[in-house]
């Protein structure tokens, strides 16, 4: 599972920008759904999706990041949340 910093790098890529940090909330962006699909995430044009990080906040929760059509930000979720997508990193 990626760190929050690695999920922020995904955000920089799919929003065609740089400078989004691990715990930043950034608005006035445009999500590139072709890049989202290229990375294998499930999201249709105009939809929002969420990605888990491997960083825990407690025994009951972990951090992730939300990706909307126009903004992105880190979030804290219960481990029972089923709407976040997981990603494994390769070499």
C-alpha cells in the first residue's frame, strides 16, 4: 500500500500539476479521467473516487485521499469503509 506522499504523487499526476503534498487539500483543479483509467482506478467522467494509503491513524482507521472532478484532499476513514479503492505499488 502506498504512503500518503505516494498517493499525493498520484494526485499530481491525474490533475496534471505538481506541489500537492501528503496532507494538502487543493481546489480549482481538473481531473484527467484518461490518466485515472490508465492507472486502473474505477471512476467515470464526473465522478469522485477515493484511494487508501497504508498509513494508519488508529487500530480502527487509516488515511486516504479523495479525488473529485475539481479538488483533492487527504482524509481519515474507518477500516470498514468500502468505498475506497486500494492500490499496490510495483517496481
